[in-house]
C-alpha cells in the first residue's frame, strides 16, 4: 500500500471530492503512536461496512504477519468486514472529508497508531455517536 503522510491531500484514487489522507502507513515511515478513545474505534467499525472506494486487490498489513484481518463492523457490529481493500471516509462539521484505508482499524488496535484528533472527531461525528465529551488520545 502506498504511504501518504497524515493530513495531506488525498491522492490514492481519482476523486471529484477533496479529501485529506489519514492512516496510509508504511513500515519505513514513522507514525504517531498512543492510546485511542474506544469511541473512535467503535465509530470506525460502524463505518467500515460502507466499503468506500472498494478495490479488487487486497493490502495485507506490512507491520505483522496477519493475513487479511477481519472484524465485526457495520452499524450493529454484526457484519463481517474484511480489512485491506476499501476506505473509510468521515466528514467534520466544517465539511473537511478524511479518507483512511479500512486497515486503519487494525493499525490502531494492533500497532498503536494514533490518528490526528481532527480525524477522530470526524469519525465519531460521521458515525452519529456522542461528541459532547472530549475524545481521549494519549501517548
């Protein structure tokens, strides 16, 4: 999978919509680590079944030997979602759209990746979850 630094202009595929990259990681490029609020992970799982920009190929995790991670996702967390061949998109209140490979869930839960707080807020907002309490992101 290509590497795009967080918060740079989306460039993975052709799109009429302006977006920012988040979570396009590569082993030879440093990334922020930390603990991510469970609401962010739940929101990503809820959004994961949308399969934005579904591709024909599959990207395995380049940080571990896990082959094609699978999660229970979707609004009821009861849909089997294979990670590595689609994107998750989220929009913040100001209209900024973020695009992350759906492997971002695996990166957060297994490799301690800590996405930018703006993306985390947008994911929780897009999933329709409570945003009245500040999200917890810790190093």
